[in-house]
């Protein structure tokens, strides 16, 4: 299951002082980002290029309608982001490393200047990401490496052309393309330092609400039907993974020693069995579900913990949207107000636990 995330180290790399450790890592972040930016050119130039494939032109034209909709209907930022396109000639823009202890779903934190601490570490080279995962594994943590199709620089690079559209996602189904663009733009609206779960859950809520609006008002019937099937499967899988995550949390909280080890193994085996049943119920060509297959095969505390960052607080944000009268600007202001609170308090409010 591919997840979309903010690679905060891009900004950190440009701001690191001479005393900063891990300069090699910051260099790969900065140089990788600059290569991507250098490969991008305005969508209008691609559309006017007689050598550009017609399918690409069609997708780029769609992306610009989605981008305009993000501004006019969702009140997302009107800036240079997603007005240029780059073909990176690879399947992911970065690969994220996540890690967690053997008996906890709390992700290891990597900290960077200005942006603070996040629960992942991104690499533009997959081999480097896997080398980092191996190093962390040697420390006794469970690790996962996953491909990322897009990331946000939080609006800091709009002066240089903004975050570009990429070949890694431009051919996504219409609903998914809209979802991704809305998600990444949402990161430019609200960002809480040191709180990956808040940031990703907020962006996920925006993507869900925004893509539903796009599909209902702008997309053809075929796109709506395609997305409905895709999203139904994704929601079923997320529900299964969420239930397993809650079970693991309970096991780690209530048990110790050999019993905890055994119960964890049983929970993971049941998860895989239930997934096989779920996949069989989907029917069709099983090769279409390889991304899910890979996720399930490598499922561990790190991957479950990473998933939690993207959906744990989403219901709270969706409820907030309703409380603000489905008014986007009021919703964003309310989210910004939450971001200004201490982390524990904002999480408590979003989970509906006021302590009353």
C-alpha cells in the first residue's frame, strides 16, 4: 500500500548549519530534490510539444482542471505547485523508511532543522533507503521501506516553481489523481511541527472530502464507477489493518514475555488469513492486488504504525469539517487553531475525548 508523505528533509537540507550531523543524508535530499525540479517544465509547454504523447497531454490537461478546482472549490493555495511536470523515469520519487520497537506501534522519530521530528526518513535512492532500514533493524527495531509517489515541501519551494506533477502518479485513475493533488496541497495549509499523525490525518481528510466533491460534480460516470470500486477495496483493507492494529496495541499493553510473543504471532497470522479471504472476495485478476500483497507480506509494527499516521485522526477532522458548516476556510482556520495547541490536547480533541 503506497502512502504519500511530506519529506521534510528537503527544506532541512537547505537550512542545515555547518555543525549539522549527517551531512551526507542532507546532501542526497537536496541534490535529489534539485534534480527533480530541474527535470520539470510548465504544463503548457508539454501541451504545446508535438513530441509529447497524447495520453500524457490528456492527463496533464485533467491535472490542471483538478488544480483549478482545488483553488476555486476547496480553497487550497493558488500558487505554482502542480503547474509543472517532470518524468523521473522511475516508479517512485522517494522511498521512506519507518521503524518501530518489537512491542509497540510508536514510530521512531527522525528530527531535522525547522521542520521538527517526523516518523519516517526519505531517500531518493531505494538502495540507500534499504541500507538505512538494515542499520535501524540492527538496533533491534522492526522496519519497513515503502515507495512514495509524491511529497510536499510545504510551500517553501513555490518561489522555485513549486512541487511538480510527476510520472509516478500522473496516470492514476481520475479520482486518485485528484485525491493525491488535494492531499499534497493540504500540507501547505496546515502543518504542526513534530506531529506526523496530525499532519497526515489532516491531509487525508482533505483528500477524501475533496475527491468526493470532485467525483460528484466534475467526473464522468466511468471515473466515478472506477473510483468507487477502488476505494471500496481500499477501505476494506484499511478496516482490516486498523482492527489488527488495535489488537496488537491491546496485546502489547496487557501482556508480557513469551505470552506477548505468541499472541503477536497469532494476530499477524490471522491478519494474513483474513486478507486472503478479503482478496478472494474481490475477484478479477489477482495481479492487480500486488501492492496489497507486498504490504501484507511485510506487515510489522513499523508498517502498522505508519498506516496509523494517515488515518487515526481522520474521523475527527471529518467531524470538524461538518461542525464548521462544510466551509473550507472555516475548516482550515479550525485546523490551524488545533495545530497551535499542545500535541496531546489536539489529539484528545480530535478523538472526541474532552475529559468530561
